[in-house]
């Protein structure tokens, strides 16, 4: 078998004003992953105000400071939130509504994975992954829709995964949760469309960042990367770019779609 040619990442794509004048709320946006990349891109795409949340207090504060350095003119807020806690979810959405002057865009990025075979998996491990990844997405969407529906506008972008489509050893809990995110996206989108609100999702395969490198064996990351069409993992901002598209008016007729940001669709 011929090895996949490894192509370099493309130049960073600058903003084009896709979210000009809008407010954005993003979960799990601390650190160096897709969530922070999405927050940065939202600012570059012209959002007027943004609130980021996470469960890591220090990293959240550092992320907010970095965003303020990026654009001193954009209103930037942060609030701790564990999406498994309904009270914290309600507090976050209420605070975002107040400080942002209404939530125009919600990006549900919070998720939790791990590597564990079914026979070794405990109920607690299974439940935690589903609670963060699937039920957390539902909680945030439910709370945001209650604010968006009376206004008759808004966009929600969920972060799914190619594992919602394809099989991988040790990922039954995470794959089940992400498949659930996909199904939830489609069903909730049909309900929300009646109020002029769009819900869609991205489905990445592997986006490389420092936390991922620390949490997974290098041989596993290399094996997954070798499956990609470009022979490399995605840059986190490449996933964030598609999130911005789905949140923008360019995706105005897209409802309940799961957009694969990967060559690994099945």
C-alpha cells in the first residue's frame, strides 16, 4: 500500500466579517483546542461580543485575557460552567443573555472522551462521557432556545465527530455520545426551524493540539492521522472555520446538517 502523502497545513485564513455585529457563546473554550480557536475566529469574523465558558478556572481566565489582547474593542466575558450541572448551565445562559445583550450564536463544544474497552468500562465512565458530550449539548441547547425562540432568530453549532459514523476500538462511549449529538442536532433543528433558528453540527476526525498530544498515545495519533486524505491532522482553526460558516448567513438554508470536516466520513 502506498503511504499517504503528507501535505502541509494551508496558510491561516483571515476573517471576512461573517459574524459582524453578532454575539457568541462558546462552551469548553479554554486552552488550545477547537473551542478557543472558535472564539478567536468569532472575533476575527467581526462578532460584537463573546462569552466563553469552561470548567478550568485558570485556563478560562488565561483564554479570556488572550482574546482581549487579540481585540481590545470586542466585549469579552467568561464564566465557569460544568455542562453536567443544570443550575450552572442556566446561570451561564442567563449571564450571556444579560451581558451580550442576547445570544445570537451558541457553539456547543464541550465533550469528553477516553480510551476504554466495553468489558472494562464502568457505568460511571460511560455515564460521564454521555452526560458531558450528549446531555450537556442538550442542556445548553434547551436553555438557549428558550431565549432565542421569542426573538425568532439565532444559530446553534454543535461539535460532533466522525466517530458518530465509523467504528473505532475503545471509543464506544464517545462514539455513542457523538452519534447522539448528530441525531439530537437533526431533531432539535426541525423544531427550532419553526422559530427561525438554525441548528447544525461539524463532524471533525482529528484536530491536533497540545492537550490531545498529552492525552493520547503518540502511536494512536499517528495511526489516525495516516488515515486522513492530506496525511495530516486538521488544524483546530480549520474546524473553527466551518463552525463560523454554519453560524453565518452563508448557511442560511442549512438545517440539521452534519458537516464532515474530514476525509473520514464512514
